[in-house]
């Protein structure tokens, strides 16, 4: 689903250069849930932004479903973001003037999908994230955890094949964070989505199938999560 080949990213900061990513190669297969962990500044967001097309590698190649991101025109990127990718950010990025329900509907409207079908899909997603009773609220009238649930519903409403999440539980308490992770995991498994999660939280990373630990712009270790305990 996603393949990186010797991807490096260097930023210029005045006279100095910062190597945000160094020679990163990896493959994430369809349906996998992969977490990236590591200290602040190790390159996690840079890596995710590269895959989201929000940034370009200095060298190396990023493939999304066999297509090299280098060759994509901005119109093609727009199409991929509308169809293939869903993104959840730490700061939610909901549109303040729109209600929860209108925020969730946005990706469908951008694709020119309206009407009964879209409305049903929005209802369905709000139900899945437990926000039906708050659907007429605007983001300012919702708690952090509620806003994040709306953001997850919005990221999944158009059934993207790839879900990218950068610290989705960073702005909410750990109890709510665990709920959000469990929710993301179950929605992704149900929809067959591939998920790339960036997180500081070891606990959040437990939801993933496996974890890449990053350090100073490099991938240093891949850990496969132990299978979940069998319920008694
Ligand atoms: N636009 C930019 N210009 C210059 N340097 C940048 C830019 N974006 C990121 N960096 C630098 O690249 C490195 C990696 O940053 P990145 O945001 O990927 O880290 P991160 O692992 O996501 O950290 P955090 O956990 O704090 O979010 C850092 O040293 C950062 O200062
Ligand atoms: Mg980051």
C-alpha cells in the first residue's frame, strides 16, 4: 500500500541543515496498522507528511499503491487525498463554523456527493463514533475527545484505503485516548483500512499490529505487538 525507498529529508534552517529523515526504507501492506514512535524531533511527522503529500522528500521515493508521489501533479494529489487518504491530526482541524455533522459531511461534499446517500453515511459514522446526540454542536461546544471523534468520523466517511493519524490522542486525556485508539482500530479493521499512526504514547501504539521506533531521522527497530489477550 505504501513503500518508501531510501527516503531522506533535509531542511535548511538559516546556515544549518537539519536531517529530518535519513535513508528510510519500509513497506506497509494493505490492511496493516503500523505505529511510529520515538522522541520529539525524530522525524515522525515529517515521515507522515511525506506520505500525505504535504511535503516532498529531498531524495528517495515514496510509492502509494504503486504510484510514485514524485510524478503526481497537484490535481492528482487532490484526487488521491479526496479518494484514497483520510487524515487525523493532533489539533483536530475541524471547521469551527460548521456543526459536527457538517464537518463529517465535508469530504463527501468535496467529492460532489450529496443527497440521501451521503446523509445516511454521515449518520452512520456519527453513530459509530458515538456522536449522534451531539451532531448539531459546533467544535467550540464539544470536548477535546468529542472533537477528535468527529475528526475520525470525517477522516473515514469517504472510506479511504489509507488512514494517516498524527498524534490523534495528543490533546486528550489518557483515558479518552485509549477509547479513541480502540475506536480507530475497530473502524479500520471493519473497513479494511491501512493505518499509519504517529504517537508519543506507548499505550496508543499497543493498538497497532507493529511499531517502528524512530531515532534521529532513522528507523531503528520494528516491534511486533503481542496478540491481544484472549477474553475469558
Ligand atoms: N519546516 C521545517 N523546517 C525546518 N526544520 C524542520 C521543519 N519541519 C521539521 N523540521 C525539523 O525536522 C526534525 C523532525 O521534525 P518532526 O516534526 O518530523 O519531528 P516529530 O518526530 O514529529 O516530533 P514531535 O514528536 O515533537 O511532533 C526536527 O528537528 C524539526 O525541528
Ligand atoms: Mg510530530
